[in-house]
C-alpha cells in the first residue's frame, strides 16, 4: 500500500488550552492520509466546542464525545475500536509531532520489518520551552525490558495493526499504555526504537506520569493483577522500575 491510512487516537479531557496546537501538528504531517479520532472524556471546559469547530474545516477528524468521564484507558479503547487504518498511533491532547513523524515511522516499519516502532522525543515545559533534556529511546525493547521501565511513550508508539492486529488497553486507572505494549511484545521479539526525536512531550506540573510516589502502588498492582506475575517476579521488576523510572525524568 503506497499511501496507507493511519489512525491517530487522541483522548481529551479539559484540553482546550492545548488541543488546537496538537491538531495543527497532525495537519502539518508530510503523510496526509490519516484519520484523527478525538475521544472526549467528559470535559467540562471548552474542549468539546473547540473540537467541533476544528471538525468543521477538517473532514479527517472524527469526534467521539463521551457522556461522562470514564478514564484514559476506556477513552483510548473507543478510538481503537473505531480505527480503520492500516496503522495505529496515539497522540495526547497536549503533545506535538514533528512534521515527518508519520512518514518516518512507516518507513522504519518497512525497512526493519518490525510492526511496532517508537521514537525519541523532546521534553518541554507547559510553555514549550525545552528546559529538559531529550529522551532518547533504546534501539530495541523486549517484553522484559518494558516490565523494567516503560521507554515507549504513548505519543510516539506506532503499530502496524494490519499485520499485528488490534489489541486494547487494559481498563485500569494508570499504566494502561504499558499494558498494551506488553500484549504486542508477547507476540513479537521486540519493538524498534528510532533514535532521532520526532515529537514533543509537554511535561505539565500536575502530570500523573511525574508523580512517581503515587504510581508505585499502581505499578505493583499492574505486575500482580494485569501481568499475573508472582511475588518474586514482581519484586524483581519493581526494583528495576523504581531505579530506571525515576532516572527517566532527570533534567
């Protein structure tokens, strides 16, 4: 397929301040055959009105407003369920892509033959000032690598669902993206990491991903209840995660 359709899944929740810039970064892609599935998770600000306005001039946007807040996992799963593309990728409502993100991801899949790729990214503050170092991903990550530290960010994960099939995120409060990556990595030897940054992750002060103390109990529950690891395995991977995960957010 010379010009494959790419399904982009974007959950929103009170994202009026950022969503337009995110959509523009999609519209500026050098690969033009995409559908943007925006799933609003019960926003109470102007997000819904803003997305409806954006839809008026952009037929490639598909909008799914949910009647109540159900959480990011269920919201993303609505997007996955409605995705019709050969490829599936994710972009949160406050993050941005470089213009060649899609094109480069597809080219890498074709060159490597690996149906799951992900990219390095730049890290900014809320005002898009690059006060943090770039996050450079490893070249390959396996199932056990992800159990130790989730180096695949939602904003750069790119999956060839025509080859690997659709899978859904576990409907848990946190770490649902990690749960999805592990489902694929149980079936393929590794995901391939693109060293060059191809996206911008906006690090907001109230971001759940930065509150590591709060995440420890959810990480333990994830090992035990989602991946069904025994106590010894859970302790082993938790120690790796605590060390490597905390290091991830150093400036």
